[in-house]
C-alpha cells in the first residue's frame, strides 16, 4: 500500500491528555477505516505559531465609513405603500411581494391601466397591515371580466367576505370589511372566479386594479408615479397623506439618512417610525419642513441592529400634489464589513466535503463534537464560521452556489484563471456535474474515470497534480463525499465513538446514538484527509504560499431530533455548513478570531477570490468574508433562499422561514430556539413579512440562488 505523507507536527494536533489518547486511537483505527497505514497521528496540518512562520504584520484595517446599504429609491418595489389606506395595486410598490404566493400573471397595460390577471380561476394577495388596521372599513377594487356572467367570491384571511356579480365593463367595487377592521399583521385576500377565458395563450378571469383597504370617507387619489426626481436627485414621493413601509433586517451600526424636501405649499411633517415584534411603536425622528425648504436627516438605528423591523416613512399636512414633498436619497446606511487588506496568496485549495454539518465539528467550541483536530488547528491559526447557508438538500446545489452562483458573471474557475491561477479540480462527489467542471483547465472526476471514489485516491491524484502544476500559481477545487458515504464504511471509527459515549441515563434506544457515532466517525475521517492534504502541500514545499479553505456543500440529516425535523426536506441540518479559512501569512498574527456566524456558500467563492486579491464581480450575490473572518468586522446580513420541489426556505440573520407552496408557513429564531420547537409566525408578523419579502428576489438579476434555479 502507498504510505501516507508524514505528519508535520503530531503533538500540536490536539490539546489535553484525553484528546491525545483519542487521536492515537483514531490514528490506529485508520487501517480499518481508511484502508491505509496511518502516520504517527491524525493528519498533518501546517506548522503552528510555535514554529517559525513567515514574517508578517496584521492586515491593515480599512476605514469603516458609513455607506448606503439599502438604497430605498432603487429598492422602492420592496416597499409597501399607504395613501389614505393600504394600497395593493399592480402599478404600486409592494405588488411583487403581495403576489409572491403565486396565482398571478405579470402586470401589464390593459384598457388604459396597469392591471393584473389571475393565472387561471383564482389568485391570492398576501399583504401586511400596520397600526391603521382597526380603522379600515372598506375594500375598494376595480375589475373588468373577460367572460359574461362572471362572479367572484372574496375570502379575507381564509373566511368568506362576499360574492360579487362582475359586470362586463370595468368599474370600481366597494365591499364592507369586518366591523372591527383588520388587526396589525399579515393578511390574505383570495379571489375565486367562476369562469375563465383565453387572453392570448393564457386562461384568466378578469383584469384587477386599484386594490385598496380604506377607512370611512373619500379616498385620496393615487399618484401617477410613486418615485421620481426632485431637482436632480432620486426621491420617494410623499405628498400627504402617504406612508412608505420597508421591512428590513437591520445591519450593525445602521443609520437612516435622507433629505426631507417640500417643493411648494406645506408645511409638511416628516416622521420616521420603527416597529419591532412585541414592542411599542416608536417615532424616532420627526421634522416639520415649510414649502420651498429641506431638512437633512441622520437617524441612529443601532438599537435595532440584527433584528427584523418595519421602518415607516410617514408624512402629514395639507393635501398637496403628490410631487410636492418627498424623501430625497433615502437609504439605510452601515459601515462596510468587507473592507480589509489581507495579503494575497499565490495558491488556494478549496476542499468541499459533501454532508459536513456545522454542529458536529469542534472548531474550538468544546462540548460534544466529532474529533476534528486538523480543522480545529486550521481554525485556531486561521478563522472559521458556522451557520453558512448551503442553499438546498443536495451537494449539487452547494457546489453550484460556490462555483457558479449567477448567470450574469463568469464562474469561479474562469475568474481564477483570469487572475493568473491555473484552475483544476479533483472530485469523488456526485454533485459535481459537467456544467460545474467545464470551465476548469484540468481535473479528474474519479467516478466518471472508473477509479475508486475514495479520498485516498484523491490524495494520490493530488500528489501527481501538484508535481506537474505547482510551479504556476494555482486554484484547486477538491470535492469529496466522505460524510455522505454509507455509515458502515467506517466500522473502526464508529466503534470507537460508541465506546467513548455510553448511553445517557433514560436513553430508550441505542439506534440514535449509533447513527450519531457513525456520522462522527465519517467527520473524523474527513478531518484526517484534510490534515494529510496540508501535509502534502508541505511535502511539495508550497504550504507557506497556499491558503486552505474547507467547507461543506450540504449538511446531513440524521433524523435524531424533533421540532424542525418534521419531514420537511429543507431542515437546518442540511442548510447549515461550516467554513474554515487558513492563511499562511496570518497564522502568527496574535489576534483572537472568534467564530463568525452566518454567510452563504456564494460568499465562500467570493472569499476565495479575495484570497488571491481578485475582485468579486458586482453581479455575484456573494461577498468576501475576509473582513469578518480575520478582522472581526460585523457581517452585513443578507437573505438566502432555497427551494426543493414545492417546498421552500429562507434565512435572514438567525431567522428561518419554511413552507410548502407558500402554505403551512412556519417561522423560527434559531438563535433562541435551535431545535425549532416554537413556530413564531402567528406572534411575529414583522419578522414574518421581513422573511417573506426576502424570498422575493430584488431587482431583475437572475441568479442560481433564487430557489435553487440552475445557473446553466
């Protein structure tokens, strides 16, 4: 048999007498588990800080100046508007969010209006209502049927509201709402028509426009435009009584900035209101602006950082034209989190392990984890993150998010080649199809080549690949399926874990413990091969100029807990993977680097580009995590999405939303409730709407991250 590469430093792999004993046992069992004669200990990572390391200094901290994080004019379609009542209109902001449940054809011009048609016989609007809910008394809407004798039944929050005979000409219809109005929170309005007719190639029932929920009295007219320019600057038009609401997850050190402007008339009062679930509504800024004047606003929102909130931009005053007042250049601002000066490396190895869950690797956390001394040391000398979003239930989706997350920009392999790196891959993963490997300059799929799909063979091929290509700067992508292989393939490791973890008192069955032990054995085996890879880099004399990135492509469901493990395909165990980044020039820099939480596999590809000093394309949904990993900068929260069949999931910060075909929607805060035992959807309408809105892709850029749509 081929001998493995010697460990660089066996004694530094683990800490403590028991850990060293377990390491020795794991190494001894590698003959059984891995099919190779083991070295003196498990793997061989790079030299530690106790050994000579390249002289370096800490990365230069770039200034953290506030800059717009969300441009509210550019993102106006994500807003929800009110003008004398709630507006849910095909020509108004918020329509795409209200129709995200499906059942609608795209809005289009018709009969001199911008209207929407149901996709078939029925459709649903899902919309938020604020504190004005109890004052709402009427539903107003314009309809024009396509079939004679048309009738429509309306259902409010699943309960019958009324049935209307819809006449042949287009006209406004008014329907009384429940006597007490609507409570603040999420609501739905369902249309169910009796007849459909063809509109081009599509069957539909009627044109619908001007959907509004109103208090008593005359409704103010809707504007011709909701956004535009005041002077030479973009603005949200806000002629009284108009209110804009934006549902957002606020980043650290968030601020609201804008110029409140009144062209003529007035005076107009501008107010910024913040609402969070379970807290009283707060007006955090209020200013009165006379006609022909303006006032600059800069409001500190740090008290709500890291939380889902509703920001309401409200105006009151004389009923002037819609363009007489506006919020000029409104934005939520935050300091940049990715600005750092980490020195570029010559080479990058990205090793992605299918099925690697973030809750089973240690990474210095202590407690009950699989034994991963190599990953722990790489994290201690580098940096690590947990809770990285995998984006689906299959390795293929994880590799796609990392290598080719958007159709609007080149793949990671192409970008690395453009940065002067020879791009190659080695894989045993079934998730690495031809579409993901086509842009690499060299590579080997062991499964397709008829080779044993074993990691020891990957190491053999890696040795040969480095021998011929290490003279040029390179990017190497390694994908293995160690932790998704049949559990019985590692009997030695599994028996060791079972002996090390006797049954807990009151534990009724051994099957769950056996499954956990078998999985942890696979994790330890994957950790072993990572250590051997770094030892191989050292043997070739390039470890001091090569960064190593280790991540999971997807987690692994062990079916060992309740709560979110309820049969839904997209469970947190699959959606959360770890990330470890080891930088050879930074291992001796004495600066504590705590575990980072969050991120997306699209960020891992962007981070690899950052390691070689290459820019991240603006079209990429991911951003480099080097600032958060190595400098402790706060990570700006961004939504992540996943879809499998008719099941969907979305994450924003620590909040997880899941459902089936936009029904049976549940909401959990995984920081406070990691097991997902309490569904917060009924009691947290603001967080629910923040996550709902996050599931609707902002802008028109098509990405592979939109519910797992293929990127090629």
